[in-house]
C-alpha cells in the first residue's frame, strides 16, 4: 500500500510536468523531445501502478490468517475503523479529502483511488469521496462534517455553537409565513353584534448567500498522510469560512451579498416602530440607533431594542444597562427560552473584575458558573472594540448582544463544496499574483451557501457604544 501511494504521488508530479508542455500552443524541437520523454514517464508510472495493484490483489488472495484472526467459522474478520481517529474527529475528513484531491491532480477518480490505497476502502475519507459529486475536482462534504467543523471552532465561531434553529434550504430560497398582527376579541351584550377582526400576515423570504474562501497550502504538507497534517489543512481551510460566517450572523447589515445579523435585525425593529437605524464605523463618527415611540405594549411594541451605554460608566450604570437589555426583550414579548449574551473578551474581563463599594465582586461568582443574569454568554473578538461614538470623542466602543436563540434561524442551502488545483494562480494579500505551480502549492477553494434570519425582528437587544474595560489593559 505504501509503494502504491508513493507511485501515485510520483505520477501526479510527472503529470503536472507533462501537462505544462502539453498545454503550450507550439513546441520547439527540444521541447517536443522533452514532451515525449515526460509522456513516457507518465505511462511507465501507470504501468508500475497497475502491476503493483495486481501484486497486492494476488497477495491478498493468497494470504493466510494468523492465530486469532479467524472467527469460529474460519471466515476472515473484516477490517474496522471504529477506533480510527477519523471516526472520532470526523472533521479531519475535510483535510484528508482535500489532500487526496491533490494526490489525484484534481481528478476525482484518481483521488478515490489514492484514498483507497492510503486509507482503505471502508475509511471515512474514502466514503466521503465516493459519495461526492461535482466536476473539476469539486465535491460536496456531507452536512454532518460541516457540523463537526463549526463545533471545532466554537470558542471563536459563537453563533452556530449557541443552539440556533438550523433548517435545510435545499432550493436556495425559502418563504416563511409569519403573523404581523393579531385578531381582536371584545365583550358585548346578549343581542349586540359581534365585531369582526382580521389578523394580518407577513413573509420572511430567505435566500442563499454564497460564502467563499481560497486557501493556498504547501505541497510539502500535502504529501504526508498523517492526522496532524490533515488537521492543519482542515483548520487553514475552515477557520476563514467559520469566522466570516459568524461575523455576518452577529453584525451583518444584509448588504454586499452577505446575510443580515443581529444588529441589522435590531435596526429593522427600531425602524418599524418609528425609530432610526444605527450606522457604526471604526473610521468616522457613528450614527446611533434610536428607538421609536412605543406602540401597543400588549403587542410588544416597545419602540425598539437598543440601549446606549453611558460613556462614564459605573457599577450602577452597568447593572442598569444589562437589566435594561433583558427588559427590552421581555416587554417585546420575546420568549425567554434560550437567551445568550454575545460580547468581546474585554467586556467580559471588565465584568469579571467589577467590584462594588464594599470591595466584593459583583458578577464573578456567576460568570465562573458560565452565566450572566442566568443566561449563558459567548466571548468573541469578532465583536469590535474600536467603534467611534457619534461625536468622535470616544473611539473604543463595542457592543453587547442578548439574543433569543429560538428566534434565530440558520438556513443551510449548500454544505461546503471543495475544489482543488495545483496549476492555478491567486492574488495574495499584497495584490501580487502568485503561481501555485511555481511555488509548489495546492489551492483549495471552499464554497458554502446559507442565510440567517430572525423569526421576529425584535428577537435580540443591543447595547451600543460599550466602553467597559479593565483598569489595566
């Protein structure tokens, strides 16, 4: 098996060199000779691989079981992967599958063959490739692998890990009917006419948003079949996808083809109640979100779910603002079933060290238990701490979000699709065009499609312009 795997690697490298010549529009006399030589190398390697496979097959047929390998009826014990690390950590399949695509020169059939030789026919990596679809080296990773990946990054990618509703959206769009206003009931006398009323409906229209990433990986890493290397490939690939998705779910405004996040929906709720939307910036004066005038409190019309933090904060203002966020959801009739706080680490560290006038910690005991006012919290540096206030006086502002996760919906349209290329080019962070072939790299492109919605725009409250920070930073 080891010999065949090495031959497959040599064949992939030889084919790359042959292909570079084959794709030229014309060849010089020397290049034509070199072309024929490289073509023979590829065909010779194909013949060696075929002979090695035949030898392996014959060896397996003639193999005799040693003591302890037979069942009572003398049948062979089938190999198992139940104790394999790829079963226990299924997200490793992502990195390994990408590597097999590189072994196969971007060809799905060759990738399957390489996986069978290196990992075995029943291995999760091979099964993922056999069940895959797509052209030019693309394949769909089954949804359970996607879930494993997000769980792996839970400390950073916080929204998916907080238990929102996750719904399949296989056609890329979905219409969700929702009630906008209720019917009414009234008392009357025995012979009075019963008043009629009509509830009104609205529609939530979800549509897929395409999230993409292009990650260059060194081929020196791709040449090793080891779980640690597979994990590294996976992490390089997945981190950019998971974190960008999380940022959109938290702070997205629904523009530039991205989903709308909690602050965007809070803006919609404020506008619907006669208020104005917030526009927050890290390079210019921000526009504060302003709640509208409260409507019918029985319908949860509280004007909006924004609270503006006091710039000269004290223990009392902190307590008032946190309880005010809870109250905003309560008076908006938002269910209290699975609420979660989202905040920056700086905010958490301030709360953890906050002392009252008696020198006692205000929140430390509860924070140590993992909750704040009875609700779990998530810390993430995705929430900024460099937002300017409306006057530009303070440029170190942040947010706290309190969201009801039963109101939060992630609609997955397409699980992660991967494509692999060893000949492509890409533009790096400095704007330079880099050849993957020249630098011995493999390009892995990832695409996933999803949307984020709240069942009701009032399903989260936002504390804006938070400046809370430890005394020593």
